[in-house]
C-alpha cells in the first residue's frame, strides 16, 4: 500500500515535469515515449523504496502497462454520478 502512495506522489509531482521536458521526443514518437516515462517512474519508486523491487526497464514498463489496463477497467466500472432532477 505504501508503494501505491509513493507511486501516486511521483506520478503527481515528478511525471508532469519529466513529460514537459521530454515533450519534443513525445511528439516525435506520437506519444509512445510516455510508456518509457511511466516505466521510469516505476523505476524511481523502486529506487526510493527498499521493499519494492523491479528488475529492469522492461519489467517496469510491463508493470505500468498492466497497471494502466487495470485502472482503465476499474474506471469504466464507476457509477455515473449524473442525476437528473426533472
């Protein structure tokens, strides 16, 4: 659970800065470089926490991809909060 909190903090503060700094490369690769940035954020959390271990960039990218797919499906199951008062 602590890993999720640290990953959330890193994604909130560090990722936007890195994404902005690498914007030309991201545009050149049509956004595919964002996958590498996500993997780098996972590796950063690995470096910050001794209880979380990732063995290389490939596994970090795979972890971030699986996490993105999981978040997509979890987000699609949210209830619609729009209520009509008519």
